[in-house]
């Protein structure tokens, strides 16, 4: 990574530490002029993605359930980048058609197009056997993890299609690719999200303006991971910033040297496998 980019990220040491090992030298303004909506933007992977994209020039729409967390990310971006984000407090468990339509209309009126949509927001729900899984919890997890993602893809389609190249990223899970006992609605919802991603990718492949991906971050140092594995030592896990090179590539596949690393639309990417492949190059 160039010294200029090291200096560019000096205010974000968690990202700069990983960026020194990046194989793709992104220009500091790689995402300038792009508008990207990130769900679950208040903490964890969502906050890291929002901050990273803003560092590279994107205008970020911060969507999340907790206003004070969104405001903290908003304040960080405003203080450390040249961009001005937009806060959209929204509980995806309660997202309806009217709210989603209003969001789409606001984006169209303000920005004209949407260049990226990252689905990070997720609900874990209880862990337990299917035979005893509470139906109301099943519905809440499915609404947050699947139905809300569908509704945003559906209502934001026109503004995504208005972009020259829009990247839609569905953040999945290992248990959404291979089922595992006691993961209940969370695992089932991630399988459904994988299906949604594949269908959406297939429907938009010919036009080519919308690229759709599924990303499995693997075990990552987040609040949800701690909820799922309360006895695990979090220091044994990578922080969210460890995955940001991949999330950047999915939105901007051309680095400052002009090299292209475009992923095939519909591709399922595992962060750890991808990073391991890079290390062996």
C-alpha cells in the first residue's frame, strides 16, 4: 500500500493496520461520487463498512435501529472524511412497504441513483431445537433477515438500476450454507438470504448494471458473535476491519493501478477463504 494511503487512513488505525497488507491499492477517492446504503450501520460490520466506504469518498446512508449509534458513526465520518452521511433510523423488524417506498423516493430526489446496498443488519434470535423454537421469534428473525432485505431490494430497484454499476451485498453466515443444529431461524433465514441473492443476481445479470453478491464473514469480533458464543475469547477473532478490502472490491473492482478484480454477479464469497487465497499469491 502506498504511503499516501497509509497517511489517508491514519485517523482509522483499525483499518490502516489491515490496509498495509492489502493487495489492491485503492485510490483515496475510489468511491467518490457514489452513494451507498448500509443497513445495521450503527456497529460491528455495518459501522466498519460505512466508515471504510466514507474514507474512500462515498456518501453513506446509515440505516439502523438505534439512533445514538448511528449518530456516533455519523459524527466519526463527518469529523474524519470529506463526506456528509445521512441517518435513517429504521427498525427492520417493522419495515413496511410505505416506509421503504418513502426511502426510495427520498434517495431518488436527493441523489438520483443508488450505487450500493449492503445488507448487514441481522437478528440472531434464540438458539434451540426446531421442536421447541418459539414461533413469534421465528417470525421476527425472518422479517429482519429476509423479508426486510427483499423489501429493500424490491423498492430500491429503480434507483439501483439508475446507477452505472450498483453493488448489492448480502451478508450471510456459515450456518446459511451448511445447516447446523440449534441455529433455528437464524440459519434458515441465511439460507433464504442466499436464495434471494442468487435469484436477484440471475434477474439482473443480462442488463449488468446491478451486481449481486453473498458474503460470509466467518467468525468476527462483533456484538452478535458475543451473543452467540458468550464464552469465546473475542481477541481470537478478526475485527470487522479485517474484511474491508473485500467489501471495497465488491463496490469498486478497479484499483488505482487500473487492475480489475470484478467478481461474477451471484458469487458466494467466504472472507477467510478469499483472504487465504490472497496470502498464497
